[in-house]
DNA sequence: CACGGTGCATAAGTGATCCTGATGCGCATG
DNA sequence: CATGCGCATCAGGATCACTTATGCACCGTG
């Protein structure tokens, strides 16, 4: 009757699967139970939430879908946060990273941590940018590293899904990849504003997704002709070297790539920024790494 | 067994009341049920949450308390958001304000709205700063107005309790209230940094709580000797006029108060800022007011 | 147009659950 | 040491939340 968490969970699952019976299988219920769950939710809220045949959210269902996943995530986060208190693993450290977040700054801090506590069981998992925070909130990872593009010393616009603290871990200049024989490849720097109408390659899984570039530059430009899925910068560089379009990457990374020339980008001033994400109360090896990285960026500044 | 919403609700109630039986009365349960709820939560999370006799949170309970109220609020927010779709009241508009947020800018926008839709049933409720957002999220108010102190054009640090949009409604300079015979009362402006060690009156319910001033100025100064509870600026002015201590208020308000001289404050540059808070999908009369205020601040800029 | 298949709704039954009322027990207080 | 207060525990009954079984609307097929 009451709007309960498991009702919300099946509601979300039904719309995820676009099917009652599919959601039932996924949740380990019978189809009948799922049907009753949705009916109970609809009765409780006094509105039809799901259109059946085909299964789709009604306007009210859409509204609820804007809340439910975040709610369930926070619920898991709360449970994880309590569990962490008692099941802390002082010899394990799991790090969730987006693709380009594992910079040398971070790697050096990790090495330093390993040096002080040699029997540390370290695991690094590279994930899509959006799920890194979820991993941290649900304690599947102790720390998160998210990279993105922002104005210098501006924070990244992370979705606010729960009580997390973020800390700048590194800032690197941006560079544009040109084929080595491209006329602009000789330049010491290029202005991004001059390149909004150029041919771009969109590589949303690497360090600089074009939609983010559009948002930060407040332009409608940077329209891609080629889309590149995957986190491998070498493949992206190969495309750029072949003249299929321009691509942007952090300068230190871009400079090492074969077949292309990395030209620093300015105007607008943008940086590739990496942020460390942790919960309000990091447990022991995580807290040490936070301190190490905080110290590094503080002295590097 | 599962970490359910009503279990969390009684958990919070128990620690609010510092009593099982008190919480039971408040929730309409028997004491026995409350006891079982807490036991079920503890069994589910595998940790003792509440210390009994006296009733107090354990470390794990404290951790859970950092999540539970926000979670329950978001649950109510989700329910309210769906309910709004069907029970929209196009002739009612309820506005939740913190004490000093009802500036002339807002008042004029309200007058304009009343002019265009004359049979509008308007209600304004003045509340503590922290609960304004809750009122908006749970649809007890259609719009919220929160005031506070910030650097010019910086947003106020609102607690992130749910999907809300904020919009600057007004910015006013700050002023310090001096007794008219005070030596600094003649000055055309004063530097707040020179006054950190002065005697202050803390009036946390008015426009400029001292703890906020400390936070923004990053100082340990502004220590109060007198505390003033209540939202009435005249009472505060009377205390300041009698020489009990200094107080800060927005200049337009401060200039009208008897017995004191309002001297504009600068260094650091701070403003009294009012922000309009609304949900992602404001309903009709609310949306109009948002547009009106957005238009006003846009043209005023 | 009959036919079966698919997929959600509904009905009936059952074991688990959640609450109440009664009682027990530890701990203060006088 | 008696008493009261307050939380824990127990037993029982109402309710709930599943399952299985069946119904029914819709769709594609021969």
C-alpha cells in the first residue's frame, strides 16, 4: 500500500525491461507479483504510472522515474555506508576510474601508498564516467576518479547522487590532434573557438566528449561526423591521423600518440580535470590515498 | 527484514524523541512495534544502531542518521512531485520564504502576477531558512525564496536535498548597523575585515547569521556576545542602537531602521542574495512567477 | 476467420509478516 | 527494598505478499 522501496525497484525494472514478465525474471518474482507491485504503486499514488501494451511510462510515471533511481541508489549508499563501518578491509583498496582519469599524478600517489603499506591489495577498475560515483556510493569502490573538461579550477559538474566529497586530483591542458601534415599542426597553439565548425570525431568514452565541449563553450558547434566508441586513445589517434576529423585529448596523453601532432588548445581556457570522489568517511587505506593526492596537488599548485 | 522506508522512519523518530515509547506515540504504533522495527533494522544491517538507556545513536546509527532524513525527504518529494501532476491548483500559489527573502523585487513580481490573474489565491509563509527547500520539495509550497550571504553572483550553498532549480531573485549590498553616535557611523563605508574582533550580535534568524559570515570570510572572528532569536529586524536594531553590539543586514532594509545608522560594508565584497527555489516542473501560477522574476533580474542586470 | 501464442490482469490460497496486548526485566529513584 | 519507568520479548491474530492457476485482450499466421 505504502510507497515502498521494493515497489519502486520493480517499477524501475519494469520500465527498464519494457516488460512485466522480463522485470519479474530479473527480480526473481513471478509476473503476477510484478503486476501487483505496479498496481499497488498506482493505487498508492492515485495515478496510472505505466502504459501497458506497449509498456511505457505515463506522464506521472515519467515524473516518478526522475526520482526513483536516485532514491534507490541513495538507499544502497546508506546501507553501504553503514556496512563499511564494520566490514572495513584495511588491506584492500578498490579504485573506480573513468577512462582518462588515471593520470601520472594519481599513479605516483598509488606507488607511494604501496611503498608505505606493501601488502596492500590494490584493484583499479575503469568504468564509464557516470557510474564511477555509483560505485563509490555503494562501496563497490573505495575511491573514485572522474575526469572531464572544465574551466581552470572550476569543479566538474558531477551529478549529485549522495553525500560525496570531491577533490581536484590533477589538471592538464587540452590539445587538439591534427594529422602531422595538417597546416595547423605547425602552430604552437590553436583556438578552439576557431575550430567549432571543423570536422570533429566524437569520442564520448575518452577524455573529451564533444557534447561536454559544446556545453562548456556554450556553442552549437563541434558537430561530429564520425563517432568513436571505446576508451582507447590510440584508435582515436589513428582516425585523426587519417584525416577523418579532429579530436581533443589532454596534452600529456596526446603528445605521446603516433601519427598525429598535438597542439595545445586555448581560447577558451579549458583544462582536462581529474577529481577524486569519496564518501564523507573514507576508511583507512582510502583516507591515506586521499591525503597523498591532496598533498600532491597542494604542493604542485 | 529488508531496509524499508517505515523502518527508517521509526528509526529517525526514535532518535528524534530519544525514546522508543515517545516515537511510538508520535507514529501511532505501540512501543512494542517500535522496538521490533529497530531490531529488524539492526538485524538487516548487521549492526547495533541505537544505544538504549539512554537512547542514543551508536556510531553505525550516526552514520545511518546522515542518510535517513534526506532519504525520507526525497521519498516525500517524489510522491509530491507525482501528486502535483494531477492535483494542480491553478488558482492557488503558496510561497515559502526565509525571513529576509521577501524583497521588493519579489513583492513587485507578485503584484504583477496578481494583476494578470486577479483571482489568484496567494499565501506567503515565512519559515526558517533550512525548511524552505523541504516545503518546496514536498509540495507544501509551490515556490521557495531563500536568502543568505554570498560573494557577488555566487550561488548560496543550499543543501542538496533533491532535484531543485535555483534562480537569483535579488542581490542587495550589506550594511552594518551602528548606534548613531558611534564614531564609525559617519563613515561612507566600513570594511568587515576591520570588524572581525568587534562585539557582534548574533541574529541567526535574520538576514545575516554570524556563522555564515565567518564561513564566507574564512575567519574565526565575528564572535557574538549577544544572541537574538527571531526574525524581527526592529528588535535587532534596538539592541544595536543601545550599543550591545554590531549587526549586519541588507542595506535597503537597514537604512529604514530607527535609532541606528546603516553603513555599507565592503572588503570582502559580499551581498545579501535571494534565490528562488522551485522543482524541475513548476505548475502554472508558479511557473509564471518564475518567469516574471527571471525577467526582472535579467533586465535589472 | 479460426487458432495458438504472447503478455498482462485477476482470483484464490497459503505461508510469512507485522502489529497488538501481556509480560518480563534491568535500572534508576526515593 | 519497593516502586515506577522504559525497553525487550512472547504469543496470538489480522493482514500482507507472495505463488499457482486461470482469464482475457491483442497479434500474427495459416
